[in-house]
C-alpha cells in the first residue's frame, strides 16, 4: 500500500477520479479538499501507482485520538476490483478496526466486503443506505417563496449546539465537536429570521457532500430548505466541487425538493457504514 503525498500525483488522481463519477464521488470530493488546503487533514492510500485498483481516504494518524469517535474517523473508498478493495480494507496498516470509524462509498460490493471483515473481527457494523442525488450544474434560480423577513447567512461555531440537538446522529460531545469542525472549515449556508434566529441550514462535509440539512418545524412548507440548498450548491459549484448528497429512500419530500431544483436521483446507493468495536469493560 502506498500513501500518496506528492501534490502532482494527487492532482493526477483527482483527474482520474473525475472520470469515474458518480461511483467515486466521496473519494473524489475528499481528494479535492486535500488538494485545496486539506482542512480535514486527510490522506490518500492506493494499492499501487500509477495504475491502482483501489483507493481509500482516511484521517492522518495524529488527527483522531479518541478511539470511539466515528464522527471524525472518516474513510471513503473507490475501487476497480472488489478483491483489491477487500485486501485494502483487511490491511491493518490501512484501517484500524479496533477503533470506531465510518466508511463511505457508492459501489455495490463495498458493504458486503466490509460486513464480512466486521464479522470476522467481531466488531459491530451498522449500515445506512441512501439514494445518491447529483446535480449536473448549479441549481438555477427559482421563484422564491421566502418571507421578506428571512435572510441568508452562514453558520458560526456558536450555532453548533442547536444543530447538534436537531441532528438524528447528534446529541453528544463528539457530534458537537464534529459539527463545530464542519462549520469552521467547510461551505455552509443558512436562513435566519428577522430576530437573528436560525430557521434552516445545510452543511457540507470532508467528502464535499451536502449534509445535515434541516428546517425547524414551524418554518416548513415555506421553501426554506430549497433556498438553502440552492445557496450552498452555488457555493460548491463555484469552487469546482460536485453538487451531490444522499437522501433516505423513504424521504419523499426531500427527494421532491431536490428534483424540483434539477437534482438527479441516481440508481447508485450511497453507503455509510459505521463500525464500532466491542466494548471492553476492562478499558
């Protein structure tokens, strides 16, 4: 396995991954961030170079010190050969399965491989399956239904506790720390009311994926999330990033809102796998 550190090679990899979209989206987005300042301090591992069969992105070793912090311990994979993917995921020098982590990807076979390794190592794996939504360009401006007392803004770290309480995966100190990091280092957009209180928001993550979109219940049905999605999408597109996200298959309202803005609901499944080790009471 090879860790790519050469800027020229990383730029070449970005170009190769661009030709493998949408399946390479999470890895592609991460590599783009690495090549543009690396705010999440990630690195790239390939099985060989320049002809690779599998690539994985992960945090640099010094970044995640908390064994149980799967929010920060983010991995993404793309492969041309499922056996090469398995060899990479099984390699203890590539992934430390004794720590909690996330693995994301948009390829059939990844989940089965990870599930088999988790079972063999007696660790817990929880899969979350989303439909992949991709926009071919910046969402065109549409007729706004927003109230005149709403205005666009950006989030700041002081908003993180509000987001943490609203997030289904939140409510703890690790998720709070993760959201603070996203707010500080990655594009986001929000709407506020005339009193300066949050109405709706959307963030993006180290995979350059739009995430954590939310509107408070009293403001729903007023076009808030559509306006926020349009705003953050334009920011991502202007910086050259793909405009994409994952949505739960049963979330019909979100899918309709995305379709209305020109997003395509792809056949590819967006896999988010959360791995946690078995608790050792002696630790």
